[in-house]
C-alpha cells in the first residue's frame, strides 16, 4: 500500500477544505518568512551603512537625529557647525579620519551631499562611468539615483530644497553629472555627491535674490552711518556634520564624552543609536510575527478539524483497508501523511509568496532595492519556519491518527 498516494487521493476528495487549509497555512508562513527577510535586510542595511563610522559629530540636538541624518540620510540634521570645527577635530590625536558633510538639498528624494572623495573610498565605491567631481557644481550619482532618474554623464539637473520631493528648485545653480558609481549595497547608492563648495554656491545663489531688498536697505543704512565703523563682515562658512573614525581603542572611552562636555558639539555613536533604532523596529516586527504565528495556529486547528471530520467519513474505508491486510500503524500513517502533505504544500507556497513579495517590494521601491537581492537568498531561519509548519501538521494529525489506530474493524463493518 502506497501511503502517500492514498493520502493524496483522500485530500483531493475534499477540495474545498484542502484548499482553505493550504491557503491559510501559506499566508501564515509567508508573513513569518517576509518579516524574516525584511528584518534581516534592515539589520544588514543599517550595519553596512554605519560600518567603520565610530562617531557622528554635529550641532546640539538629538543624537539619534544626528545619526539618521548623517549616516542613513533619512532625517533632517539638527543644525550646522562651523567649518573651523572640522580642523579642530582633525587636529585631535585620538581621531584617525574626519569626513565633513554639507546637507540641505535633494534631487527627486535622493539627498545631495557636499563632501570629500574620502566618503566614496570609505564605502568602497568605484566609478561605473565618468569621473569624480573636481570643481563646484559637478556631481557624482549613486547607482540607485542614476537608475531612478535616468541621468547620464554630461546631463544637468537642479536640486530641491529639503529632503522630500516638491521643495523649491535651485534652477539658477544646476549641477552637471561627471560620474556614476557602481552599486555598493550601501547608502552611497542613494546619494548625489558633490563638493562642499557646491552646497555653499547653491545656497549663496538661492539667497542672493531674496536678500536683494535687505542689501539695499543695508546699503542705505551704511551710507547714513558712514564713519561709524559699520564695515561688511563675511559670514563664517559652515558644514552640517562630520563622520569620525577613531585612531585607537582609547578614543572609544574618552572622545565622545570629551566632545559632549567641552565643546558646543554633540558626538553620537552610530552603533549605540542603531541598537536603539532596531529595538523600536523590533517591537513592530515581533507583533507581525506573532500575528503570523496565530495564522499558522489557526490553520493547524482547521487542519485538525478537517482530518477529524474526514476520519468520520472514512471509517468504513479504513476498516476495509484493515481487512485487506493493512496494519493499525499503516492506517494511522495515512492520516499523518495527508496532514504532512498539506503542511508541506502550504509551507512551500508560503515561502514562495514571501520571496516573490520581497522581490516585488525591492523592484517597486528604489530605497528598498537591496531587498530584491535578499529575496534571491535562502535564510537559515527559513528552515525553522518549514519545521514549524510541518510540526503544526503533525500535531493536527495526532488525535485523528490515534483514533484511526484504535478503529474497531468489526463494529465499523457491522454498522455498514
């Protein structure tokens, strides 16, 4: 007697309950697997983006906001810091490297970052075509920016004020694309890189017209107060923040505390703030997983009900099998095989749906593009999801299988 062929025949005799059990189990498995893929990709992405950055130094404000703005580029910075602060940091013997960043504008939702070529080197970036910027208003696009915008080397574009799309455009100070970076799988893919002087030039041009009336008023005031020492003073240049790397382990113990205590700056640790961020996200992910496990439990309960009802309908068939030479164990194993078969189909379908959903999200959202690559990988934790689904199938079949094992053949045949 072929147990699995018989179990398949029994499952196909009741198509609607079989279909509902498989769908419910597949939804539960897909939800669990998708949260695994999303959480793993989120953790990997945060780790990749913050790799090698020991501190983010910026203006007074929230350390988490500083890290979100300076490392992950998903928030606005708390303010600016004097350019002289960069020189002070570089003179500190505990600091190995300082990479200044000047933020403020974006292009189609991608942040424009004024910086130095050291940022590209830090993330292991390489040019896919063109060259790095060499003078103000030249820009290099990350791979995701180039793919989403369709811009190529030699094209021009105007930045928008702020991080979100829809801000006022700086049409009077367009950038020229000089290079496009190859994909790195880091935040570099989602940035437009340029010289710090470009950010200053764009905002100087932006404020020129707005300050025209004020300049006229100031000129008239100076003419009326000539001889009173009211000479023009050029404003001090500023940057937004700096990414800092330690020179030695000793810096980890003292540097951040010294900066926070002795200066007007704030030093935030990406590792610490990322851990806090993952804790916040973890609560939501755990709730989603709990809901998915509830769906799997509901599918196991439905499978149990279906098998119990099927046992009542098959009592006479099972009694005939016993008279034809099938043992008690073989009869019980028919129900167990049917339950395992349905659980395996539901688990396989659920995992397939999860990976297809992750692939679709990665293709649909440019910011989630790395998720498409993650969807093509198999996580070790997914074996646990398969084991959980099969375990639910076994539990659902235990009581019906036990009743089939104890079936009274003579009484069942006598009842007809």
